C-alpha cells in the first residue's frame, strides 16, 4: 500500500476522535475529548427520567483493563479473526513517515466520549436498579464493556415474545370476550351480505368484480415476486466480494450497493407497469419491493459498518506495533508527541475489539426487561443451538445467513437473531386459515360496500363540475367511512397479526414484537412508534440516527427528515394505485406534525380519553378521506 493510503487511513481514524460527534444510535451526543492528549472523557447517564451529571471515565484505566485481558481466549480469537480476514491490509500497509495529523485526529475523535457506554445496573445480571454502580466482583471484561457502548446497540430483540392477541395475558383478561364478539359480529355481518348479494346479483362470489381482478395474473405476479426476491441476493454478492477482497466497502462497495438497491426497486416497479398488472398486483409488488429495499439496505450498511471497524482495528494494531518497535523507521509530523498518538491508537483498538465482541453476542432482551438488559437468565432461556452458534463477523457473510435473514419477518439486520426451538404446526395452520379468512372478508367488503361507491366517485369525477363534485364528495365520504374502517382493521389483522406471525413461526423467529396497542394511543407520536414496529426500527436506525450522524442534523431536524421520507414512500404507493400524483396523503401525513405538537401541550396532558378520541377520529376518517380524494379529484 502506498504512503498516500497510509495517510488516508490515519486521517480517517483521527478525524473520528476530534470535536463533538452525534451517534447513530444514542439519543444524546456526548462531549468528546478536545485533543488526543486528553486522559478522560465524560458521558451523560440516562436514567429514563432525566440526565444525571456527567461522570468522568479514565481512558488510561480503560486501556489497562483491556490490556489485562490479552490472555483471554475470546480476545485472542478476535485478534486472529481480524488478522485472518484482513491479511491484505496487514501485509501491504506502508507505515513510513507521511502526513498523519488529520488521521490522528480522526482516531482520537472516534474513540472518545461517543464510544463510552452508558452504565446500566441490569447489564451484568446483578440485582439492582438501572444506573446502579457495577458490582465489585465484575470481571475485567465486564468492566471494560460497562465503559463502552456499541454504536449498533439501538435495536434489540426479545428472546421470546408474542403479539398481543396471542398472548396469554390477553386471553386471560376481562376484554377477551370483546375480541371474540368482534369476530363473531363481523362474521354474521359478512354472512348476511354474502347471502343477499348472491340472490340480488345471481353471481357467485368468485365472479364478483373485485374477486375477478384479484384472481387475474396471479401466477405471473407470483413469478415476478420470486424474481424480485432472487435478484435481492445481489447485496450478498457485494459483501462476498468485500470478503474476498475484490471490493473495498468504503470505496467502490458502498457506491455499488446503493446503486444496486435503488436500481433493483425501480426496475421491478417499472416491470410491473410494463407487464400491465392490475392495481392490486402493482401495489403488492410495490410494497414487497419496499420491504426488499429496507432489507438490502440494512444488510449492506450494517456489514459495511463492521468492515470499517475491522479495517480500523487492523490498521491501528499495525501502526501501533510499528511505533512501539522504536526502530526509527516511523516518524510523526511536527507538533505531535508519540505517546499521544500511541494513546489514540490504543483507544481505537479498545473500542474496535469491544464492538466486534459486542456484535457477536446475541442482541436480545428478556421479556419486559429494559433496554440494555443482558443477563444470564436470558442466555439460559435461549435455544441451545443459538448458544453454540455465536456468529462472528465476517463469518456471517454466507449464502445461508442471507437466506435466513431474507425470510425473517424483520427489516433490520444483525449478526444474531433469536430463534424458537421448534415449529408449532397447529399455530401455523391457525394463522394460514386466518389469512385466507380475512382475505375473504376483505373481498366481501370491497365488492358489496366499496365497489359501488368507487363507481359513484368515478362517475362524479367524469360528469360533474367541481362545485357539485365537492358536494357529492362529502356524501360519498360519509358512505365510505364504515367499510374503509373495516378494511383498515382487516388489513392490520391480515399483515401484522396473521402473515408476520405465520412467517415467524415457519422461520422459527422468536421475537414477535410486530405491533403495540395502537388502538389505545393518545397522541400521534405514540401511534407512529408502535403501529408498525419492524418499519419503525428500520427508520430509527437507518434514517433517524443516520441523519444525525451523516447529515449532522439535530434531533428535531432528523425527526422531520424521517417523517418526510416516510410520507414520500406512502405517496409513491398512492401513485402506483391511482396513477396520479396529487400529494393528498403526503399532506395529511405531514399534518400529523402539528397534531403531535398539540398533543404535547399542557392542555392535553392527562386527557387520555380526548387524545384517544382524536386518534380514532383520524383512523376512521383519514383513509376514506384520502381514497375518495384520489378518486374524485
């Protein structure tokens, strides 16, 4: 490797440790060391209710603790992994004198306060309240990890969890009878509509307009979806090329990945239009394409982050070894002390080893535990196979690993997912029956209640002037609300309670945290967080936190940016359905922002009933208002 490459690597590592830096995953940005000669850095401790005063952590002590574990097998194993997987970097690094000032700053900034880990009393499995001081009998490794925080510790998975309507506590609650009543009432209503529509039209169910549309080109759409799935493996090929040293992630690998993932989505969306699939087929392929896009992005950029960590570890170890050799072949530019540079490199090595170690551990939470909990009881309750197979980067970059991830009902990638011990086939059958049953109910509502209203709306758009159309719009909107509310609820049960649970059971995916009790929300911010948990986790990690770090936005700007991205994607789906760009959904979704601000006012504090009523008015009126507007204007 040429001297210029050594200069580039040093520049990158140094800049990461200078000034203030916003974390990709932390809610707060930490004060960092002002220079490489600082011996301590502060970190704010979040107790969940407020922020305590910053505590000073001695990085020299941290370095000593880490070095004392040099004989530990896990650390040595990590060292061997890093050297083996990056032998190209080890053998080709030119450590002769170059311009190193920017590089030293980058290393120092990266390994300062931003990498200090919030202390949590539950981290070690010891009894005590969150935020308690670590027990005196911690081993050295636990003390080191207690001082560090992984950049990708924002998303954690439960060892075992169920969706709300499958949970035992719900079945034993006083409200379970209302749940049964809802489905029985719905069933009798649909039976009545089915019988009446049959005798009035003399058409069997499968000859009805919406049912005929759904059944058209099913095989072609299925083959297209299979092709979309198979081509998503291109992101695995990119990571495999990085593993085999054909590509470097930070140079060509990242660019190729971004071009591929967006090209993949847009090309298949264009193909659906070219093949002239019906609107149901187009929207299905569009939504599934968005799922693939999120999966591909998370897989690529999570592994890309670990490539950066691994490369930094290899470089820092190599350069430090050369400096400590003291043979005179490596000199530093004027104004830099060799001990200061060594300290920066040691801090870099400490964090990189911790991060690779941390990411190789199961990122799981015990049921009802707080964030960051990682106790022996969690491991004890895990599947024995998962305890044996502790995936370590970059050994996770295999075809089978990507195959597993592509079939999990999750769009955020990590090295280790929680698994169940076996497949409950009776449960799978229950969910599959539920899937087809709900689809049948949705078709009945669409055919008998919504389709006539759609025809009225189209006729009004084509024949009536705008003033009369507005009046007709109000009448159609009122008629559209009840059936659209039913479709809204059916869609929720179909996707988040039936399809995702069935996929999770078949893939033995343990964490069923797909949704929260959104029907009890008292403000729109809470609804945005819990109604679609898999997508919320993706937006949290790859949009919100990434905008904090990459775009240097503050929290408010990052929240707004995330909201805009979500709104634009929803508007794209509306364009696929109605073939017209109006922005109604974008406008209404952005109108949630002032509603969120109103919900945070003193007037709304404590008014849960009023807040829930406002949310339900939106749930009832919003979807039908949007659909009718796209149909008539």
